[in-house]
C-alpha cells in the first residue's frame, strides 16, 4: 500500500495516563523538586514580608514618615502576591481533565499577572499618593521618629536581603542545571513564581535604600521634599516592575512559542528522520513552565504503507520525548505536497 491520505497522528502521553506529562499533574521528580524549592523560596519571602510589614507600619505611624508608610504598602503588596504565587504552585499541578485536556500549567501565568496588578495598585499607586500628600502637607517627624524609622528600615533591609539571597541561590542552581549563566537564567524567567519573588525582593531592597536616603536627608536638612521624592521614586519603581511582570505574564497567557533554539533543534531532528522528506510547518506553544505542545506538518518520502507510517510516527514521538522532556503533547500531520512545494521545502531545509 502506498502513502496514505493526509492524516494527523497525535502522539499522546504514555499509557500510564495523561497526568504524568509535564504540566498535567504531579510531573517528573525533577519538576516536583523544583516546585518544592520554589515553594520554600516563596514561603521565606512571605514570612519576611509579613514581619517587615508590621514593623514598617508601626514605625511609619509613630514617625509620621511617608517613605516608611510607602514601604509598608510595598510589603503588603508583596505579602498578598506571595499568597497568589503559592496558589499558582498548587493549582498548576492539577491533572488534566475533560474541560482542560492540556492541564492547568497556565495557572502560573494567570496568578503572576494578578501579582503584577497587586504590585501596581497596592504598592506603586499608594507610594506615589503618599509622596504627593507629603509635598502638600509637610512633615512633622520628631527626632525619635526618625530614629525609629531608620532602625526599622535597617532591619527590613537585612530581612529583604536574606530573602533575595535565597531566591538568587535558586536561580544560580537553575542556571547551573541549564548550563548557562545567572544573567541568562534571569532573562529567561521561565518560572513566573520565582521571577516574581526575585523582582519583588530586588525592588524591596532598592526601595528600602531609597527610603533610608530620603529619611536621612529629611533629618539632616529639615526638608520633607527629600522624603516625598523618595516615596514617589519607590512608587514609580514599583509601577515599572509591575509593568514588566505583567507584560511577561501577558505574553505567556496568550500563547508563547517554545525557545527558538528548541524549535530549530526539533525541526532538524524531524527532517533527519529517514521517513520524512520535509517539515512544511512546525508550531509550538508553551502550556506551562515545563510543558510544550508541538504540532508539525510533515511530508513523507513515497512508498510507505500505513503500518510503516504509524510505526515511524510512534518511534519519532518516543525519540522526541526522550530528547525534550517538555514535549508532552506532540501532533504530527502527515501530508502530501505538490512537486513545486517539495522543491521549496527542500531549499528551506538546506538553508
């Protein structure tokens, strides 16, 4: 029997169930271990932010400091965001079902978007408002208030720095596993929970430094303009971070393709198979931080019967999954292209 009519071949998860693929359920041991580490990082950040939030709020009320109150609002936003991130870690690992056949991996992207909105509204807008109010009303801190505020900020900087160090340790470990530097790993930002914690802690440390500088200058000069400017700068910094996180979450939510390098490697792998003449289309979409769907349209060499084609597709799927663990959904559409299109596909393959 010669080559069949065009027919899609779906390469599903192994027979042990759809929930075993990445992003569909508990995942592989390495995925679960990475999630456990991220969960610990988020818990550390949450504990630090809750303690700091209380200290900043009390200190800010006693000192009457707009910069310190802005930092308290920042910590409230961060604490709420950590709750969102913990929810995302739990919900994204639910197994696939009839309503969500590709699993719940995108839950992480949704909750990271909510975290970005929280940073913008609770942190950024309130901080800017506090700075503007300080310009309008002036300041009335006592020397004792200054000292209380500065002491609280120093403690907060130490706590935020410890949380940031914990996140950086995880980033360094992930970068070492991936075989590239920390800068590349931070730019990749594949895990939205870790990316958000890293951004929050880094921004928190920068915000505390700004608040310390503003309060110190206010205490030295008696001019509240310095502290008001510090509060506004903290707010603008939070707005920028919220925009950056929200933009990344938006790209992932609307359907982000796999890394270009991975796409190129997969195309080379498919075109290198003896049964495949050319790959006329290759589409990928990230379904979660460790889950990618692949849909490829392939043109086969002539002369294969249906049984040989089926066996070849199963073998190709198995090899692809062994090379790229993220490929938990693979769809191969076997087509027959015209002679002219064959030449175009062959030219594209050679280049």
